[in-house]
């Protein structure tokens, strides 16, 4: 076949659809293999979809603004018109195809699994027949056509059979906001109450709840339903920290890095987490187990034009203040530009939300489930503080710790905040915990 | 001119792939060097079934009609006429394939194909050479009988299955080297047609010991009863012709023995035709047994070259090839497919027939399943008794916890037809209850499936149950 359909590939766990943001090519363009052809915004991030192979763009099937389910055709292209494919010499084609490191289909002829596909990057999920999964042949085909790996779906049928409904549940209502009724459904295990008595009038504007906003809605709803939250609030005297940070800021400028308070708070948090491992944990409800995390991956909430995003600094305990500063700046910028990669928003073990630059004395944040705690930091102010019989000017900052009461008792949270404060108020102690 | 798809080999894999490809709007050609329909329709499945049907007819007339009060005298075999009839069956099926291909606008090209490069095929025929270009080649060139160096086929004395299916006369004495399914099928029907048949099997069991052990026991008893002289651990060494007969020397259990016969049938397996067509020359990779290495989509390592059927690996069965043919055609047209069948039914047309899907009890246990199993004998089935076909049973193996079916093994009348229900059950992920609760019509052989499910659950109606009925919880699953 000379023409092929480029379908929206499976771009990440739990992602079922994407919004066509922009075409990066037009009909008639010649593209190389792996050249980005479209920008698609999912409920987690904006991703660039690469061309499966070299060729010429024939038709742009999806329109900008369309919500496209995984597996749906984005464009049609004629393969081989580029430089890569047409090898008329008797040499094996597999060797003539250039290997691109980012290609999911390696071109070495070694393993039979790894052959180059003329259809581009179709995801070969393990056939269900190779596993113990029970599902009828039509359900297996249905799932494959939706690019869903049946092996990962828990079956609700007799003897654990995966039914068509189970597959549909995973897809959720993703197949485009076609009906109002279906957009109330949610792929999460927590079902939402259906509110039917909306009072609407003609001036109201209705827009589909989708993309990042829909994901935020689902996650928040889930967290609030699953996790019994409680929040503890207190004020820390960070006068000494301000001094150190101001010095560090001046040094950081030499490196071209803006040093904020956040990396210091991160370091203090990590040192405190090591004393209170239940804050760096999860509850696995299905297994009935507490999972203590050994990594310190810190999520930090970022306000973006598209809505709330939580980029993650992986292994933050192993990074210097300067490195943390640089990474915070980089991730925040890309979060605002919608350029974060999916795995840069995954795997947090605890989250920090920082409202200091905006205002507000205190908030009661929602935990980023399945984490069990979220640290809030708020606007720093100068206040008179009564110390040793005198009022002194001090820089104070409000903090909140919001915890999952299933795992964390109130007194433990109070001690946690106390320990955190002793590091924030006394940078010398913080230094002792630095790696 | 370039085809979207060029299929090489018009057997049950190739012709099916070509028809589906063309149905999907792909410009399709098919190349065949010998016969439309391949081995299956011409020198395999279909002619052997015709011969088995005739032999069984004769057997019934001779041996089973009298107890029913039907007196038939002077029954004899007119071998040339039988051969002609058998050929007419093949011709009808093969002609049907040509018509279907033409009707679906597949271009049929006769000739011997060789790859010039990965995009070009040379097809030689009496009309000269022709170059064919295609975006996709589906190689479906099948397999051929293994030849033993000491027993080269002359199709006069030393026969392959092809020669044995085409005999002018029933041999008086036949030696079958290899007790696999082809040797047993042909040996059994020739026995019914009047041959004395000796089977030399190198292993300790017929059919390479592949069946469930209960099936093996019944098969071996039945084969003996039919008068086939089976020697196990018997290695045929060589042969000498003496006049019109032939003497085969074999080592049986370490002892040298001689067997006299007028024909020798060698059925020791089949090898893929992967040494042909310059497949290796264009870089197609083979495994250590000569099968082309393919992925779950039946792609080879060379882009644009696909392999299906016998050449792409076990099991060497026509129905697997057809399934792959449809799948590959659909993949080429852009569909998202992989080979995802849970089971390929195996069918052996011995007497009684054998068929199975899924795991044997031994395999299920080895995989770590806690199993329950049950057998229902055809002797307790009214239809089987009225057919005088009471030998054999249906056996089911299921997961002890969920009752999901793990395997079904049938030896008995129409096992080949009965197994399809079991195949569907396996693919659907059915439990024993699903089968037991499906009303099966009475009186039929198919009832044995329902009865066997009941027996396996511990509460059969038409046999005495040996096992205690497992306690059941409210949600329908058994308690340990």
C-alpha cells in the first residue's frame, strides 16, 4: 500500500483522546520519518505527533479544534515518497531504512517483534490469547481497535471475563463530547452524582468540559471523595532564611538562575519527610496496603493559561539548590507554554502548592491523590514579633500541611509542621540535612 | 504496473488472503505453481477425507450393517472408480477456488515464483518469465513431506502422503513409517479398504504423544482393535526390494527386525518450503527449524514481506493459515489486527476421530492451574449408540476456582464437528456452567458436551458421579 493513515497514537496511560491544537504540516508537504506533524493537547499535556515514516501528506482528516479519540485517523499520507523507503536494489529493505533513535519500531531485523511496520507506529499490545485474560474474540478486537491493552483491564464478568462494557468504561465518554449525557460519566472508579435540575437561560454559555479542565475536575472529585482531608496551619518566622536566600539569589544570578524560596522549602520538606515517612507514601486501596515511597519526587502546582498543572521534580533529594532552581524555572515555563511531557507530570510522591506570589493568608488545598499530603506556602509579610520582651520586625510566612487522615493523625501532622518549621526558621539546621 | 498485494501460493492461506485483500479494494495477484487450493484441496485434507468417507462406508456395509438387520452381500471396492470419485471431489473444490478468485477480481498467475529483490518477483512458466512488482508480498507457500534419506520417495514403492492418496490399487501389505496423524489417517482407511497395515513409530506413543493421556489410551486400544500392527520405539533403517515386494529393516526396542510389504508410506512430518523462492537471498530470516520468523502480525523482518500458514510456523493446519490470511490482508489495508486466537482446534480423522482445543490436563497442571476434569463416554449417548459408534468420550478440563474452560478433548464419532463448540467456548472465555446451562438438542452427539460439563461440575445426569459435587457460594464460584 502506498498510502497510510496516521492515527492518534496511544500517548500515555489513561489518555483516551486529544484535542487537535494545530497542524504543523499541510497537504502536499514532504515529511521525514518522525517529523512532528500535529500538535495534540490531551488532558495531561500537549504532545507532538510524529510522522510514522517518510512520505507526502495527502489529506488532513482531523480539523483543528476537533477532539480525536486514540486510534482515530489524523491524516492520510503517501509513504515512500521521501528519501527513506524506496530502495530498488536487491538489498533487504530493512537494512536500507535508517534507524531513528526515537522510532518505536527498531529497524534491525533481529527480533520478529521489532520489524518496521508499513503502517507506522501501531502499538503491538500483547495478544490476549497469550495471557489468562478471558474475553470474547469480538471484545478483543474491539479493544485493539481502540488501542486499549485488554491485559490491563480488570474484568467484571463471571470468572473475571473482560466484557465490552469494561472496555467502554476505560474509554469512558472520550469518543468526543457527542452528548451531554455521556459527558457526565467519568472513567474514574468514583461515580459522580448526576445533577439534572439545572436552571438554564438563554444568556448562559455552554462549553464542553474537556481536556485539561476535565481531567482536573475528575482528579479533584476523586481526591475529595477518596481522601478524608484535614489541614493544619501555622506561621513561620523566616527572617534568617530571607537573609540567606537574598545572598543565594545574588550568587545564582552569576549562573543565570533565579533562586526563589521554593527550593529551600523543598529541601526542608525532604529532610522532614525522612523523619516522617508516612507523608511520602500512598494507600493502595485495592491491595489494602500502605506504600512507603523511597524516592522524593516533588510535585509543585503551577498556574497556567490552560489551568492547574503539577510538574514533578524527580529525585529532588539528590539535587542541589541551584539545580532545583533551574529545574523549577524550566518546568514552570514549559507548563505555561503547554510543552510539558507526560512523564514530567507523573510520579510525584508529595506536592507543594505555592500561592506566595498572589496572596491570601491560608487555603485548604486538595491532595493530589494517590499522594497523602500537600504542603501549602503563602505570601511572606513583615510583622512585628514579640521576642524576649521586645517587638521586633520579622519576615513571616504562612504554611499549611494538608494530610490524608486515614494514614496521618493530627498530632503527627502537628509534629511534622513543627519539625519543618525548625528547619525553615533556623537555616543552620537545614544545612545539616543537606546532601 | 505494481500490485498492492501479491500472494504466492494458492492454498488455504494464500487464496483466502487474496480474496480478502481484493474485497478490501487492494489490487491483488496470486501466483500458483501447481494446483489451485494447494496441498489441502488437491493432495491433502480434502482427498484424504474423501477416501476416509469411502472406507468408512465400506466398513459399515461390511461389518456394521448385519447387526442392524441389513444384509449386504458381495461388497467390494472398485479402486479405479473410487480414485476417480476422489479426484472429482478435489476438482470441484479446486475449481471453486479459481472461480472465487476470479469473481473477486484477483489476478491468477500460474508459474514458479522467485524473489529478484524485495519488491520484485520473477514468475517462470511455460509461457516464459514475467516480472511482478508489489508493495506487499504474502508468502503462503506451505510445506512438503519430509523425506528420509534411506527412503527416497519414488511414489511407486516408497510413498509420500501424495502418492498414497493416489494409489491405483489397494496394497496387500503396507508399512507406515511414522505414527503421526497423516500416517494414521491413511493407514486406517487403507486398512478398512483391505490392506494389512504395520505402523513403525519411533516414539513411545502415536501422534507424538500430543494428545491428552486419556485420549492416547483409547486411541491405542482402538487402533489395536482395528487390526493395525503398531510397533513403538521402532526406527526404520533401510529397505530392499525383492521382486514386487519390499523388506524394511527396522530397529525395534534395540532389536533388528524385518517387515515385508508391497508398499511403504513415509509420514514423518513436514518441512516448510522456506528454502525456495530465494527467500534467504533477499534477507528473510528463518528460525532453526526452517520456519520464517514472523511477528504477531505475520510480518517478516523484511518490510513488505509477510508470511502465513505452514511456512510461518506451527501448527501446520489449513484453518490456521486461513485465519492468518484474512488477518494479514486486513492489516495491509490499514486495520489494527494481531494474531490473537486463544486456541487452534486440532482434528485427526482416525477412527474414532480425535479433536481438541486448549490444554491437556497435564499441560494445565504444569502451568500451575488447579484443575477439575471430567469425562462423558459416548456409550451413554443415545445418538452414538444408534450410530454404533460408542467408542470414546468427551473430556473437559477447567480451572477449579473459576470453572473457566482450559481444554476440551474428544475422541469419538464426529469429534471433528463437535470440537467447534468447544473452540467457541474457549474463545468466549466460557465456564463449565455456560456449557451446562446451554440447552443442547436431543438426541444428538452434541449433548455429550453439555453432559461432560455437568460431569466435570460433579453432577452429571446420565453417568454415575464419582466426585463429590463441589460446594457453591452465592456468586456461583466453587469454594475450595
